[in-house]
C-alpha cells in the first residue's frame, strides 16, 4: 500500500502545472522584431523562417490561453530559434551584398581607363 501511495505522489508531482512561459514568449517576440529590423522580410529564405516564428508565437499564445503551458513553452523556444535563424540569414544576405558591391567597386577601380 505504501508503494502505491508513493507512486501516486510522484505521478501527481510529475503532472504539476507548468508555469506560463512568459519570459520565453517575450524572448521569441524580441527575436522576431530583431529579424524584422535586420531585413528578414526582404530575404526569401529568411522571410520563411520569420513567418514560421510568427505563427509559432501565435500558437504559443493560444496554447497558453488553453492552459497548455508546457507545450506553449516548447513552441516559444521553436519560435525563438526560427527568429534567430531568420536574423542570421538576413545578416548573411546583407554581408554578401556588401561584399559584392565592394568587389564590383574594386574591379571598376582596377579597370584601365581609356
């Protein structure tokens, strides 16, 4: 009998309510804004990741409203990572464009003038 009581207590503790992931949600929202400001909407593959992050934030909010805080927490982490990926892609695109512009300028400067 004692063993079943201990198992019941452990199961109840394992199913304890997960707190709302407000900090993770705020981080995901901030990362999304950062990606937007870095130009992710103008880079097709970054725009896709940004859209995924925005959708995941919306899903996380809905999950939180339904009391599914643990699932919402995982969703906020996915949103954060997708937003960070969008940010990295936008920065990579900007760096590539700067490089191409500098290379074109250098090539033009080296060309013999007639």
